[in-house]
C-alpha cells in the first residue's frame, strides 16, 4: 500500500483502498453551509405590554370571581327545589329492590325531603349519602329518616332495622337517634340495629362511637359492642372476643337480674382480662357503692391505676381520677371523647 495516496491521494492508488472508498462512499463527509436557527422574536416593548395589561387584569378578576362563586355555592340550591322541603345535602339511592321515601318508590338517586321516612322491605336496601359527612347503608326491613342536616350537625333517626355508617365528618357532628339511645360519631364506621321493641345493638368496626341517653354514656371502641334497652339506655360495652360468661354476666348486670348471692358480679370480675378494663371502668357508674369497691379491686389487678389515683377518689366518683385511669388503657384520652360527647 502506498502511503502518499492514503494520506493525501498524491501517489498511485492502492487497490484495497479504492475498494473501501467505493463501499464506504455514502458515509464520506460532505461539506455544507452552516444552518442557523431562525432569529427569535424580539420581546415586546413596555408600551406594548401596557396595551394588554388592563384586559389581562380584567380576565384574571373574572376568573377569580367565577371560581369563588363555584367554591362557595351552597350544596342545595333553593331555586332548584321540586317543591318538597329539603333538609340538607343528603341523597338516597336504591341498592337493591325498590325502597320508598315518603311512601314514593325510589328508582334512582334523589334528594331527601324533610320528614320523609325512608323504608325498605325484606327484599330492598338503600344508601343515604352526604359528601361532607359520609354514607349510610340502610338494610332490609328498616325505617329511617333525616332529622336535621346543617353545618355542624347531621342527625338521623332509626326507628327499626339496620344501618351501616361510614363517616368521615369531624367528630361530634353525626348522630343517629334510636328509641333507647343516641349514637354520637367520633370518627368511625359502625353498625346499628334496632329491634321492633326498640332494643338495639351498636357494633363498631373503625374508630369510636359514643352511645348515650340522659347522661348515661358508653364509649365504644373498634371491636366492641354495646346493647341498649328502652327505659334503660346504653348498657356496658364489651369487646366481642370476651368470654361468654363475661358477656352473660354484663347483660345480667345491665338488666338488673342479679343473683341474690352476688355471684353475677363475681362471675364478671373472675372472667375479666386486662383487655376487659373497658367494661369494668364503665361499671363504676352502673353498680351500687358496695359493689364498686369490688370492681375497683379487680380492675386495679388487671390494669393498675396511675400514681395518685386512689381508691377513695375513684369510689367517690372523682371524674379526673376516673379519666386518668381510663387514659392508661391505650384506648385514647378520655378528655378527647368527653369534649365531643358534650358538644
């Protein structure tokens, strides 16, 4: 191979180099004029921007006004009322079968009128919904209505049947009245059942529910249930995994059907586990003063009171002492629940 041809093509061509030139010819460098991008548009002069300033400002103002009007528009527009008085943002929709609302069949989602009872038969169910509150599934054989609906308070009444509530409103804003107690939502999901005779059961699956009537209160956490009876109000809550003897004894204490020899309370105390401190704490307000001492002694064994909480203070009904003891159960602070229960 002749080096001069390879470097500057001045010598005799080498056959191998010539062959490579033919094969690779399409890839050889080709000089071309430099292509520059088109010039950018010059920025507008201050005078030009001033011409657009007023229209832009007006457009922004209108947009803000429209957005504000949409954001603060009431959930229920009175001008769209069909004639029935509305009580708030609650709507009802059929889930199965054909429930009735104010005796009219519910075939699709509709607003809930004032004083209109929602009723389901054995083959129907429905859902009540409110965007700012949550939703309530009404089971077969139920009768329920919206009592009030407004800022800070949404209240239903369950006359019979079953509802499953899933609530995301702030604690203390959603209530369900039954013939024997009122359920106060403390941020939760729960099932509430009412029998034809007015007796009921509350079962909490998430969070907490307060159950009360005329000052008689039960705080019911997730995993616990609480029965209620007309004329008595809510009973003593207990966890569902408590022993059958413990649950039977609590039911007898709540009903007042006590054994003459005092063995009913003894049965409850003997069966109580540390987890059942929930129930024993409630018993202080449900047994007489003579039995309260027995409750204290057992509770002090399974869940010792904090320093400074004495037997005398507890048996005297000292609310601060009772709340401080509650706070050691790992079930939340009593002051928090009391704040919402007393709103």
